[in-house]
C-alpha cells in the first residue's frame, strides 16, 4: 500500500472526464487485514487514492465486534454501474457474501458515498448515500478528506454538517494504521 496515500488535492487532480468519487470502507472481521487488502485492491485500479484516518466504532444496528471505518477519495472514468461492479468484485474477493442482513458483520464493505455531484438513483445506486448524514463513522472521515466540499443534495459543507450533527452514542476514535 506504500505510496498510494496522497494529499486530497493531488489525488483528485485529473482530466475533466474523470468523476470525483468518495467511498466508505468498513470491516469488523479480520479488520486490519481486510482494510489493508481492500485499499491495496483499490490502489491497483484507481491510484492515486486519498485516504482518511482509520476510525474504530462500535457496531451499529446489531451486537457485533467493533468496526474499522474510513473514507477513500479517488477519480475514475468508470460509470456508477461499472464502479459498483468493480467494488462488489473487491468485496467478494474478501469473502463478502451478498444477501446478508443489512446490519451484520462484514469482512469488507465498500459503498459509494458520492459520485461527482450526482443526486438521485444512478445505475441502481442512490446518490449521495444517506449514511453520510446518519453516521459519524462516515461523515467524520469524509470531513478529514474534504471538509469544505459540499454535500451534493444539501449544498452544505461536510464540516458544517458535522458541526451541526447530533451523533450522541456514536463514539469513534482514530486507530493507528500505518502502511506496511
């Protein structure tokens, strides 16, 4: 994974035809291995990546082991549908089984948070992902990468959204996560 984490402005420079995308990654099964391996898989396809700090948080919606969560920024020429297929392939390669309950343990979960400023259903994906506004483990690492960027639907900066949010009961903390 060495060399894939670059500053956000450098990672997202590129041709006008490329879409700026933010992804949420999470794992609570063999967390460090699956997050590291998932980042390596993303870097092989989409480098350079902008990578937030990794946060640990309690499971939400079910009793389970704590999760590692982070946000990745990248650029791609893939459509939303093509990107979704690629991400599902990476999840499958990491033991993800489709058809699991919404709130359950995950080897690797990768969700598209935003795709440029698209709003609405695109290729079967709801954009922007509503978890941005619901969960500290999504919004906080997004703020770390793009504090002044605007939420495509609310047109409010992510930093302002975080300041206004009530995430009581959603504790999270940065965990050491170095390139190996």
